[in-house]
């Protein structure tokens, strides 16, 4: 699964990191979320929840 965070939309709220820390990390310098391991989506199963809980719809998932 390919996971992307649109940094233009991201507000750095941290929901994705709270829900799925194996995949997402909010960078301390930019304040934006980054994908740290998109392959982990296949194993931890939380990427869909992170996408649904992003308040600005900055996360996209592609099979």
C-alpha cells in the first residue's frame, strides 16, 4: 500500500501519529506529518483509521 501525506494540507495535529505510530511521525522541525514506513500499513492495519481521522484530509492511501 502506498501512503502519502500532502504537506501543503497537513496542519501537524498529530492524529495520524497517535493512531498509527509505526507509519506516521510529525517532524519536529517542519511540524508536518511524514510517512516513516508505508510497508507497515500491511501489518499493523491502522492506516485507514489515520486517513479517516485526518481533519484536513492530507493522507491518501493507494493500493
